[in-house]
């Protein structure tokens, strides 16, 4: 009888690697390569400028304009949420998410064609486009999966829209690559978790994982059986632990953009989970030496940090420095409320 040895991975191993790959332990050098790596599985921007703060947590020299770098674009991506992604990776966050059913694809293509005609006719607002097409303006989000629309949203009004050529990448190949990236950044994981994150159907996600099966390794985690990329197996054995690292992750940051049982691994305490993943707009996550140590919110020039346990004087100083370094258009926040 043949025995299959399943790799056993503990919580510390999993989170240590996720932080390293995110990357959150050490910021990347400024530049196009660093921005693309920071946006490897997209930067959710549903809370205005959250993507900018996610870049700041990962890339040196981030300024208030970094999210507008020419190498980045803004789209309706996974779950039709606003994302900032690398322009070179547009296909992964658009055509990779095209519905598999004929009706869903036809809807996406029909809405995209209508919007392109309206844009060519001089229509500039989504509200006006919706009136002329006889649909709610939000319906045009379904057209994003054609890969022919870019948006720009500053949070104050509806996004502005522009047309772009469709990506040359095959949708099936783009979907496989998106799943590989999800496995690389947030593995160990499952097809069900990928479905929740991407917005794809359960059957579509299962099909993707089946297609990748030869390049996956089964593992056992505190949450049950899961998969990792075979090429990532060695990196889970690394034992480096960050010291002196503080990050302020914005609402919806990829590191904690999790659902269901996946949240339990990152934040074991149920009361703390309720504070981080609220029913409405999530706060940001305070990361101290590799652990989510609390939440934070900003209102104008005031930043309120709620720690979940006592912090040392050094930790408090590092948090204050990180707050003052936030790359915001207005002057750096002058008032910091740190509650521990």
C-alpha cells in the first residue's frame, strides 16, 4: 500500500509565510516592480484610498500620488469591488472573472458594448449612461469582466469610466494564474475560499483547482485540509520572525480580506474578530511584530488606534511614527488616540 505524506502546517508557519509574501515584513524598493508585487492579488480600494495605504504598508517611498502611477489601473475586480491592480495584470482581475454561464457572459458583453457606444457619443457620467441605457448605473459593473473598461473613483461621486482594448490573455489562462497567485499569497487555501474571495461560483473554483492539481501539494492546517503550490513548499519551513515591525493595514487589505473560518486562523479571539470584521465598513488592522494587535480608524487629522493588549513604550512610539508617515494628501495627522 502506498502512503501519502501530508505536510502539517501550524498557525505560526502559515502566518509567517503570508506576511513574508504579502510582503509586510520588509518594504519593497520604490518603483514599478515594487508596485506590481504589492498588487500581486490586487489592492481593494472600496474605501477611498485604501489601496494607497496598502501600497504604503509594502513599498518604500510611497507618496499620496503613488496609487496613480502609470503602471497601475483602477477597475471593478473580484466581487465587482473597486481594485487597484498592475496594468500588466489587467486580465487577471477582469476576463479571468467572466461568468462561465452563457447568460452571464452575454450580459457582460452587452453592457460593455452599450457603455462603449455611450462613451463614444460623449456621455461622461455613469448616471447619464444608466438613464440612456435604461439600467441602474451600478449594473455597468458587470461589464468590467470584459476587460475593456477602466474606472477612476475618488470616493466622492460615482466612478468615471474610460474604454480600453481587451486584454490579449486567454480568460482560462488568466483564471489559472489568478488562482496561482491566490495560493501563493494566501495559501494554504481551498477552492471554497478562492470562490468567496474572487466571486466565482463554487463549481468554477473547483474546476480551477482541479486543473492545477498536478502543481499542488495537500497540507493539514488548524482549520482542516487545504492546498499549497508545490513550488512554495520549502518556503513554509522558514523560521524568520519579524521584530520591530508595525503596519497600519487599511480596511479590506489583502492580508485580512478573509471570510468564514479563514478569519479564525488570523484572529483566534472571537471578540477581536467581531471588532475587525464588522457588519458594516471594516476598520483597519494594526499589525505589531507579526500579529494583528488591534484596529484603527481615521477621521480627518485624527487617527484612533485601539490595541487589544498592553503595548510597550517602544511599540507605542513605532505606532505613532507609522501614523505620522501615512501618505495622505492633507498634512499628516496631528492627533493620535492610542487606546490599549
